[in-house]
């Protein structure tokens, strides 16, 4: 089993944990549950807003589930070259976090809208680490 395959399986496990949390325990503060956002509890005060927020959380979970299942198919049937291209695509898609989501979560963190404080930095480091790990795995496969 290649290093790239191992890294991809690790990513799958983490993303799967996030999907389980989003579907079944969204208020959880671990595995990137939405319980870190103080607005989650505030949304419960307005049933219409809370239903909308729950819809969006489930939409994200469903999108991640599609992504996970496609990744499993790639792992099962792809050759190493295809897996490297897929990993490159993963890097680009994961890096998109820094374009829109990271600035928003940093703002919410600074404005005390997230519990615990500093979570945005931890999330940014974690996502940056995944990008570096996938990049390293591609380089290991090439060389």
C-alpha cells in the first residue's frame, strides 16, 4: 500500500467522522461539529432560522458524503497515477478553505462567536497540515 493511499484513507476517516457528527450530533464541539459556533444555540430561539441552519448543516454533510464515496471509488479502482491526480485535486479543493471559509471563521473567532477561542487557528493549521501531507505524499510517489 502506497503512502498516498495511507494518507488518503486517513483523510477519509476524519471526513467520515465529521459527516457522522454533522448528521447525528451537529451540536458536538469535536470532529468539526457546529457546536463551536455560539450562533448554533442562538438559532434555536427562532425555529425558522434553526430549521434553515439545520438544513445547511445537513447539506454540508451530504456534500461531504458524496465526496467520501467518490474518494472510496477512486481508491478501489484507480491506478497510482490517477490517485496522484486525484490527490492534486484534493489539495486544490481543500485549499479553497483559505479563500472564503478561513477569513469568515477568523472574524467570528475575533468577535467571540466561537467556543473555544482560537479554534480558527487550530482549524487553519489542521487544514494546512492536510495540504502539506497530501503534497508530501505526491512527492514521495513521484520520487
